[in-house]
C-alpha cells in the first residue's frame, strides 16, 4: 500500500503520460479523418483508450493523495473535465459508429483542456470546510458530464454546418446531415438536463454549506444563464423548427457561455466559489 505522498509523486507523471497518449490520439484521428486513412483512425482510438486508462489511474492517485475528489484546483478541474469528455465520447463512439470521425474534434479538445490543466501545476490545496459532503460530489460530477455532452453536441453541429471548416465538416459527415443534426440536438438536451441537475444538487449543497439554496453568486448566476441559453436552443428547435446554421450558432453561444461559467467566472469575480478553480 503506497502512502499519500507517494501517490502524489506518481500522479503527475501519469498525467503527463495521459497527455502524450491524447496527443498521439488527436494527431492520428485528425490525419485519419482528413486523409481517409482508417488504420490511422483505429490507431488513434487505441491511443485514446490507453490514455483514458492512464488518466483514470492518475486521478485516482490524486484523489487518494489529497484526500478529496479532483474538483478544487485548476489542475484537478480541467483534468476531470478532460477525462469526462474522453470517457463519454468513448462510450458514444463505441455504440454509434457514425460518431467515430468526431474524434478529430473531440480528442484535440480533451488534449487542450488537459494540457492547460497540467501547465497550471499540480499544487495541492485542502478543501475548505464548506466544500464537503456527497452533494458537492454529485454537483461537480453532473457538471463534468454536462461539459462532455456539450463538447460532443458542438462536434456534431460542426459536422453538420462546418462553421467555416467545410473540408473538415465534409470528412466528418459520414452519415446524412439529418443524423448529425439530430445527434447535436440530442446531446444539447443531455447538456441541458445534466447542467440543470448540477444546479439543483449545487443548491442543496449550498443550503447545507451556507444556509441558503440560492444567493445570486456570480458563478450561480452565469451557470443559470448558460442553462437558459441551452433551454432557449431546445425550445427554438422544438417549437420554431430552428435548424441549420442558425441552430448551430445558438448552440455555439451556449457552449461559450458554458466555458465562461465553468472556467472563468470564479477567476474574474468575487464569489463564494473563490476556492474553486484556484
């Protein structure tokens, strides 16, 4: 049985190893998709799964070494989000073959997120007294899944309309446009659902930690705004038949709000969540 310090000494090299695997996966996937090389795509998928295994081990050791879940520092939060993206996409691409070309977008995204996390440094912080309890674990866990679903939803939208990346979009759209449009819509719905449950569990955690369910804290407010943008997207799709580039543009707006809410609000404002993403 290794000690906590030994665990922390191992997790950083493992994070770097996961980063290397993801870099190979991203490069091979982009080459395979753009050049139509199936062998490269298969090799990229193998590198991705190897990276996921190493990444899970790294975060497990981090959890054991710090005594709390990987959801406090930039290093931990970004690493957890990157892993959520890779795991959810791995499950989706296993069940849906038409999702496999999206690796050319998803793998580089996870690589970027993890790379920024590793660059921020593996400083260890202890949880504040208010950052405890199962509701906190559920709160951040649902947001990790919501972010992963948002990445996949946007990937399908890019495959559908291109966003100026027409050549890449043509390579990604291995199925009919209706399928990519439908899947983008579905994963936006998952984002909306998991984001909403994340806010709900966060409100319960806030009640136990600070004595109130909602306080219009900047992180809470921008999280609500993000959820509403995704809700507007889903409402417009359902009742106003919004589709094509306009729908994809609104989805991109929601994704940008999600990025800001998750990774920038606590850095740029005074917040009860100040310890988060420190």
